[in-house]
């Protein structure tokens, strides 16, 4: 894995990649949204992972975890997700949260449990995803997940 922090030059490729994966694009240009990508030998984005921290840095909203269909093998998605979890813990977060309507079994294998979406919104009210989902009325349709982080 050759994970690198997303730069301004990477933003268009990341946006296209996440759009194709049908993931939230909100806030990708905000410095508080930390995202990493992997590229293949040709330079194409094949994986991404990231998070936003709560204002008190105690909670992390995991987001932008995606794997290109051609790279889905051998636990690559798990490696990307674990990278974000480890980095969030290293930066001080004690708990990780995320929204996922489609990938519950994947997240459960990583120790996540179903969570109350209102509790997620209360813990991370200033994150781009929570603000977007609240403003658009999408929050009530989302499925929330959480797990503690060890540091």
C-alpha cells in the first residue's frame, strides 16, 4: 500500500473516484477532512480512506473508504479502513463513528456495532457529513455504526 495524503492536485481524481463509489463528496476540500489515497502503477486511484475529527478531537467520523472494483481482493478494504482507524486514534480520538447503509457486515468485522444516528450527530455535529445529512433531511435514512478506538 502506497497511501498518500490527498493534495489539491489529487482532489479531482479523488472526487471522481468517490463519485463512482457513490460516497459523500461534502467537504473534501476542507483541511479538517483528512483523506488518503492509493494509486496503481498507472497513477489511477484504486483506494481511499479518511476521517473528520470532532471539535474536541475525541470522536472520528470515518469516511471515504473505497476500493476500486479491480482492487477488491485480499483484504485491501480492511487495510484502508484500519489505516484511518489507527490514524484517528493516533490523533487522539477515543471512538470511531460512520454512516453505512450498504456495508454493515464489512464494518462489523472491524468491530463496529449499530449505533444511534442521533448520538452520532450529537458527537460530531460540525462534520461535513452530519451537517449535509441534517440539512438535506437524509440523516433519518442513514445507518450509523460505532466502535471504541485504542491508542
